């Protein structure tokens, strides 16, 4: 089954994904950082230097550097699955983005995040996000 666990947990995880995308669109570092657990990891094999970033502080620093490369970026997501097992979960979502690089080039990447999540004090956070490019730059 693609979706398992309580509706409440699955909704909270979906909202976490929505907050992540909204923070990208609003370029809101504090909001984006709030989606990550301490000791988490972020793997973006498509971006040199960001193949495997560990620790929330390092992840946020890497995100800020990455966002500086795009004067405009817009992200939307679609959820593939969410599976909750107690205070941990796995999920997959797909991203559609449009952006402009510093030299004015428009990009339109499509990607997939494979996620591990953890529930701490009743709140869900990403503990691992692995991004894979499916199409585009």
C-alpha cells in the first residue's frame, strides 16, 4: 500500500513537504530550516559539492549557497507515498521547478525526493532527503 499510518501523521508529513516547498518559493531560510531534524542528511547528487551534506547547520548553509545561484525559483510537489511506522516514516515526492540562473538561463527540472522522517515531540522532520533528477537541468 502506498499510504499507511494514521491520517493525522500522513497529513502532518504532507504539510511538512508543503512548508518545505513554500520556504523555497519564499526564499525563507528560517522556515526551510525548520523542516530538518538535527543530525539529518541531504543528498543532491546533481549539484557538485552537495552530493552528501550532513548535519542541519551544514544543510542550511548549503541551501543558502544553492539559492544564491537562482534569482528566481519556484517549486511545487506531488506526493507518491507516505508510510508511517511509529515515530519514523518513509515517503516519496516529485518536484516540478522553474528557475532562472544568474546568467538568465531558464531551467525547468523535474525530480524525486526519497525521504526518511522522524517524529520528535509530536512534530515531523526530515531526517534524510535524497534528490534524484528525473528530467531537465
